[in-house]
C-alpha cells in the first residue's frame, strides 16, 4: 500500500471551486473496522471478524501559499462570511472565517492520484474520489526560517470510489509561500519581537477545543502575560511583488487565552527558546484576502 509519496497529487473540490494543492505529505486512506464475533463461552475458540470499510480517514500536510491560503484556512476554521470588496483596490475581497465544530462545516471532496510518472504504479493505482469530507482537527505551524504549514485531519463516513473522469493534468496552485520570518505577533495591543513561532491546534469534534503553543526567546523576566485578552497573528508576503496592499495577507485572531504550562522556567545565563502552552476559551477567527468575490466554500 502506498501511504505517501512524491508522486501523489491531491485536488480539493468544493461547491464553488476546484484546486490542486502543493504536495507536502498526505495519508488519506480507507478507514477500516472489524465486525467481530465473540469466542465461545468456554474460551477455547478464537475471535472471528469481517473487514468493513467505514469511510475515510487520514491527514493532509501542505504549505500555505497566496493562492491556497483562503481555501485551506476556510476548510480548517469551518465557516466564512460573504466576501466584502475592499475600497481603494481594484479587485481585492476580504473574507472573515470563524472556527466552528465539525458538524457545522461545509462538506468537500478530495481527488487522490498516485499515478505520477511511473507507469507501473499508474496501472495499480487509479484516481480515487473521497466525498463528503470534513476537517475533524487541524494544526497550523509557524516557525522562523520555515514555511508556514497547515495539517488537516480529514474524515468521512463514505467509502472512496474510483474517479470516473480522465481529466487533463491539474495545475498545482504553487504561488508564493508564506514564511515564518514575515509573521508579526501582537498581544493585548503590543507587538512582541521575541516570539520564535507558534503552533495552533484545534479539535472540532463535539465542539471546538483550541490550544496555542508560543515558542519565545526568554531572556529576563516573564514578558508574555499569563492571561491574554487578545492575540493577533499576521502573515504577509513581499509587498513590492503585488500591486495591492492587502493581497498576500492573512490574519488570525484569538481571544481569552490563559497559560496552562510554561516549560521555560529554567536558570540559564544566555537566552533560551522556551514553549508556553495556552488554552483558548474565547473566539478564534481569521481574515483572508483574495481576488475573487465568489464564496470560498
């Protein structure tokens, strides 16, 4: 079984658009359960069972680019407002995204193609269509000197089917990628320069549970407060490459965070990078900009 590999391509299909995302890692596969038959009362028999395909499971890890960020962040968060035209620009639209439980999100489909350029693999691995997918949890990773990546844990109750069409090769939406070096962090209205990176994890089954890991350079004193009323994370691209100011930007907003654990409480003569884990009890939202007035999902 080919679980992952560079020959795989992945296409996301929603009601309004179809996009082939840049490849990083993927483990989308059948979710298999066993229908078990109990052994005899005397305990001398063996369990028997039947293999049952119960849907789809797995994850997708992909970098965020200027083209894919609006769609991927919307799939992660869950719901979006109607795009609003930004004044004093030619064709830039702003969309507000809100974190909601998995049950309240729109469904989407995935097309998985493992054929690549290898003829032998192409004969044994047809295109697969995974329908009625939702994001059960996600993880957004932002670190200096690294590409911003998003991990989507995908689930569906419907088994896959063979994709019935022989489409031409999909154009992968590469575009410019977001980097952790071009991310700013504002906490309670103050920008912090000593944050090395953050990781946002959210589970969306039976409600939403969100945590934030802050990796900051600790020198003297506890500069980041234990209780954060509002935190804003802004990622931007090179401004001189784009005609419009807003294009190439996305922003995350988190409210009401309290410190759960600080693992950097150590005595060291030099600066160290220490993680701080926060639990988010308020709202989590995002703002993204695109060149389309069409709804993201």
